[in-house]
C-alpha cells in the first residue's frame, strides 16, 4: 500500500553548532537596543531572524511510503499429547477459524508454524518458534498465537520475544490424569532369581489423592496377577526370571473415572535374563588324547564352575593295588547322580564306558534329569559299540542314535567333517568359520569340502531321533542334536575333535562349535533353532522366525497394544529365517504368533516426556504470556471452539482483554520517493533580509 506523507524539514547551509553560535552572537548584539527600546530594534531582530532562517534552509518534504504488512505467527502443536481425544479436531478447527479471521484484518499476514514430535525431548514449541522468527523482521512481528495443550518442554527462562504471546488451550481447566511411573527397573536379572521393580501410581490434578488402585502385572503374555497399590506411594514388585533372554513385564493400573486418557496408565519393562555361574559336570572315561580338550574349553570360561572326574582304571583290571590308593578322591556317585544331580546345568560324558561304576538307577536318574529340562552332551569313541556302551543302559533311552552293528561300526579313515544341509539352518553350525572353502576370484568349485582339518575316526550309528547337523562326506551323522521332553541331548560320534585343538591339518573351529553346543543345550535364546522373536527398535516392530524345517512362508498374526489384530506374510531370509518389519508407534506390549509359537515385544513410549502428563494445563506458559502482554484462553469442550475476538492494537497498548486478544500494529514501511520544496530560497531570502534592514534604518533615522 502506497501513501504520501508531507512535513517540514530543515537542511542547514552551515553546521548546526555554527548556526547556534551566530544566534548567540546576534542576541548579544541586539540585546542593548532591545533593553533601551531603541527605534528600529524590532526590525533589526526581524532581519537577523530572516538571515538565520535562510541559513537553516527550511523545506516542505513529501515522502512516498510503501507500508509493509505486519506478520502474526500461528503456532500449532502437532505433538502426541495434543492429538489425544477431541484435542486434534478442536485445535484444527481453531486454526482454520483464526486464519479466516486474520485474513479479514488489514495489513496483516498470518504464517502457520507446525510443532512436530520432538523425539525423546518432549514438545519443542519454542524451538519451532525460533526457527520461524529467524525469517521475520522483528519490526513487523505483530504477535504469536499458540494452539497447544500447554505441555511444552523447552520454555526458556528469558524468551527473546518483544510482541504479544497468546495461548489458546483445548478443553477446560481442572483435568485429571492417572499414570504409572517406573522409579527403578533393572535391565538384567539372574535366571532362577527375582528382580525388584519400584513403581508408583499417581493421580495428577487431584488435590490430596488417597486410597489404593488395582495394578495388573503381566509377564510374557501370561495371565495377569493383581496387586493393590497405594496411590502416590512407592510400591515394590518382585518379578521372577525363569529363563534366559528378554522377559517382558507389563504394568497396567485401572482407569480413573474422568481422566484425560489411559495412555500412561500402562508401562512396559524388559528385563534380560542371564545365567549366573554355570555348573558343569564332566565325566571322562579312560584317558585319551582328547580328554584335556573338554576341560580346557570349559575352564577357559570364567562363568563356568566345572566338576571333572576321570576314570583312571576300570574295576575289572585288578593288579592287586587297592582301589582307594588309585583314586585321587573317592568317586561321589550318590552325591553327584542323585542328591545334587539337578544342580548341574550341563552333564558331559567323554568316552565313558559303563563298567559298573554307575549303577543303572543313577543312569536312569540322568535320563529323568534330561526329560525334566536338563542338558546332556555325550562324545563317544570305540567303546560306544561294545557291550559297555551307554546305549545299552537306561541312559540310551534319551540318546538320539544307537551304534550300528557289525565290525564296520568303527570307521578309521581320514575325512573332513562338514555341515549337513539341515545344519546350514541350525544356529549351532550355521556360519561356522571355515565351513565354506575360501573363494578365489569367484564361487567355490562344485563339490568342494570345508576348509577344516581332517579327522581319522568316526562311528556309524542308526539315528532314531534328533537332527544331524554335521556329517561325513559319505553322509553318515557326526553330530546329532535332539530335544527330549523338556531337556536336550547332543551326541558326537567321533573322538577326534581334539585334532582341531592341536591345529592338525589346519585345525578347525573346535572352540566355537563346542561353545555353541553347550549354550544350545542350556537353552540360550540366541541359539534356538525353532524360535520366534520380536523386538521394537526405532519405532518399528522387527519379527524373526527361525526353523530348520523347510516349508511355505509363515503368516504372522500381530496384536497391537490396543488389541488391534493384523496378519502379514513373512519375507524369506538366509539360514531358515523368515522376517517381518512393521511400524510400531504405539507404546505397550506387541504380541506376534505364527500359529505355533508366540513372542512379545515391549514398545516404550517414543516420547516419554510427552505422555508423562496428559492434562491440558496453562502453568508453564501463563507467566510468559502475561509478561508479554498476551493472554491465555480455553477453547472449551464444544464442537465449535470458543475463540476470542482478534483486534489490532497500537504499540504500548494492552494486547488482551475480556473476550479478545490483540495483535500489535507496527506501521513498518519503506520510503520509495522524496520530493523537497525550499520555503526560503536565496532569491527570496536576500530581498527580505535587505528590506528588513532598510526599514530598520529608516525607523532609526526619524
């Protein structure tokens, strides 16, 4: 908008200080005549005044100005708490109405600024405001109107804002909210023990809350157990850790009537179960070159408590030396295999022959120990084919193979062990170092074996259960893994793995292989071959199903924290895996099932600060609004928001009143042209000064 402004201006011919000095001298010279009231003194003053005025050069100046419209910022909160219930619709309706009203005000431009989710930092309203102010001249800022629920987490102590700041809040004051707050939760717990959670249930917006509330505690999707928890006081909850891997615990408080939302009535905690020190019993038969291999590997792990016994001499070999003089200590058969048997996490038999040292009742105890959830590893040699074989004892009922009959049961010939087709999908043998020969400029040649050292003996056996994960080049099983009842068994049909430990013929991954076998037997979650896992990371649900059984793609059924059920096909991946990746923005427990197995994943709130308090409140923004001259208004709960009237106010005037809010009028402009007309040009000033002097002379001459 263009306008012309006229005014009086001076462009002195001489510097201002010189004009002032001339004026002072003139007054001193004229003062005696004025004091005596001499004739012509008035005309002398007039002549001198005209001279000074001509030197001041008065002008009539006319400016052509282009006024620039003021800018008002409309800040719209799009955070999670501002989208609860009817708030999003109310804020959106208020935004549209304010933009329409502001468009009818002259010389005003409205810019809308959206406040997005702040990650884990809460609502960053003033950060968004500062970015918008960087593009606006402060001389044109008319004011800021914030449409928010008041839960702002970056309110500055001294905001650099020299314009009215108004806050419009959805709903009405006095809202209440119940929340569950976890004070302390351990990230890890020891399997077989309990960990303690410290939680508190709080009623926000309630004066002097009292009483108790029911808190539902659910572990790994099991039926919830209820506890009565006092409101506003710390409560301790014991959570048993029954297995390794993640344990998902969900805490849910019963809703409070009239509360804003139940979103923060629920908390999810993930506790990773880890084993304390593992107790391993190693029983070796008569000494052989590979005996120390097992002991060294188990003793190398600082988390393993190893109990090792070696049968130095079978009882039938009598050389008239008393047995109590041959044994280093008495073999505590009853204590190990009956009294304390279930205290061991793993039992290892290394080339053990049944020569009457272990009565059948104790071998039956070991078989029952496996069925009840124990772990058994048996490494056999030639003794497995004879009458003293463990396969001929009650322990043979849980072994996955029996020795083949005949003299060809023991094969002594060089060969290289290899991973079977099923073993390529089993976590115990998948990706073992050296399993595939090194590539030289491309793919390995067809039929090439693994790059491992050779063994020289294995036993032919008749598998009756389990899964052969390692085999000979002829296809005979070398390592069989089996599940028996609740427990697990591993049978190694060769006693030459010690050659790898010695580095013979290049060696092999003996340490990694034996570590994986032991951990699989003790049910470590990362080595489960038939497993379904789920986790939430970066706001996405990541599902992985692993199976050694080939088959069609599985269908995953996903249950969201709010009970919504969706079905999705899995995508194929390497190693017998099927994967699924979905967005998981809602906090809580996500449940995934493939029809046979079920997994749970804990999704913490993407923005914990945002849901810590879900009430619409003005406590954080009211001091800033009042300090800037702005106001705080509630939009009400009706379908149409109760918007205040918009007014333009002058600089220094009140910007808020009953039923209205004001936007400052700055009158900012740009001068596009100037026209100047001298009021006393030299050609006019000279006759006037001379005329005044002539009149003064004539007056004095009378």
